[in-house]
C-alpha cells in the first residue's frame, strides 16, 4: 500500500527542486524570441502554424528550466549544506537523493533530444541553443568561484532568446 502522505511529500520535494513557481517564465524565453521575430518578419503577432513553432520552443524552455534548477542544486550542494537557512532544500534535506538528481539531468537531456528530433529546428537555431546551453552550464559550474559569472547567465538568456528567434524564421 502506498503511503499517500509520503507520496505527497515526495512530489512537493520534487516540485520545490525544479522551482515549479518560476517554470513558466523560463519556458517562455525561447517563445518570446520567436514571437518578436515572427511579428517583425511576418507582420503579424500570432502565426497560423503556432503549434508547430511555439509548442516545441515552450517544451524546450520547460526542459532547460528543470535541467538548470536541478544542476544548480547539485552544484551548490556543499555550499547549501553549510548554510543553516538552506537546510530545507530538497537535495540538502535528503527529500531528493543525489542519484535522483543525476537521473533527472539525464532524463532532461533525453527529452531535449527527442524534442529537437521531432521539431526540425534549423542548424542555426541548434547552434544558438548549444551556445546558450553551454554558457548556462558553465555558469552553474563556476558561478560561486568567478565574480563576473553573471555575464554567463546573461549570455545564456540572450542565446536562448536568439534560438527562439532563429526558429521562427523557417
């Protein structure tokens, strides 16, 4: 028999880990680039093929949000563990295991590849995504060690917006 309280607490822990309360903002990032470009190039705000263009971009945004938040908690584990105010974070508290976090990162990459395969992104948009994702990952790896690491997170957002903008040109 499944303990419903335990299951409910586990779900809450995972939702806190991926910061569900901010997922829409990140998920919209590539779509906003596409909306802006589409409205300029096609002279209308909403395209006829909105599902083919914006749904894949929104899915990519959701996946990179989850990946980034999980990676952030994984990379900051030792720092968070030393801070009494952060002991309630899901990974630090043990509500979510390090193994589960690593599985989550791999699943995000698999889902991302699936979305990319079925969405027919252009080579340019894929290149822009790779540059953005790389700067985002580098940020997670060195953000606590390099004073000017905010440049990397700004680059990440910039290139993810350009990825969406390049997608809308097809």
